[in-house]
C-alpha cells in the first residue's frame, strides 16, 4: 500500500516520468535513453547541470482552447541530436521525436525549427526536450484554434553550447 501511495504522490511532484515503452531494441530513439533514468528539470528551476546531456528539460503549456500543434525553435544553435516527449491528459506520455516535421504546416509566421501535431483534445501539455549534442534555449509555441504564439518563457535560458556527457 505504501508503494502504491508513493507512486501516486510522486507522479505530480516533478519526479521522473515513466518512459514510453519501446517496440524493440533497435528503436531509433533508444540511443537517447541514458543507462539510468533521465532527471527531469522544470524549465524554471535553477539546476546546476545546464551543460549535461541527457537531462530532460520541460515546460508546461496551457490554453483556453484545444492545442493542436507544438512548435520548437532552437535559434541559431546547430542542435541535431535530441529527443522530444509530451505528456497530455488524453494520451499520457509519448515520445514524439519521430513525428517532428521541419517544413510546411500551420503557423509559418513562427519560423520554428520543428513542429508536431497533438491528436488531443488537450488544453494542457508538458513538452520535454532531452539533448544529446548541444544544449540551448528552446522557444516553445502552440497553435490553438486559429491562434499561433510562442510562450513568453523558454526551456533552459542558457546560450547554445556543446553539452557534456554525464560521468
């Protein structure tokens, strides 16, 4: 009973979220999974591991209407190796890395590096990015109804730099 309660309490308290199950050992996203569970850092907490790869940095978005698309912008940073997960009420935790698109789509005025659709319906979503090569500030935007906008906050406000591998 205590283990069940600890799990229920830990879910909403910023602990490491469960990873989506993987189809096979040769999964394209497997290379992003560290040997131990990734630490999740809220975008607004001051952590001391800003240069460390494998730390999942997250931001919560909330809108009055259903969110249909999420946009990610890395600025001028040469980020190529990263993983994106989302948590929604309707679908739980999902790895959306293989669903990222870099051309076309709605909200072209945001000039985002990547976008993905949310099947929804969801008005709240937690977006997490886990870097493998570079760490940078990530602007996160959303489309709900006919409105496209970036959040005023970002994921990890640090400048672009090569990240350090965990020891």
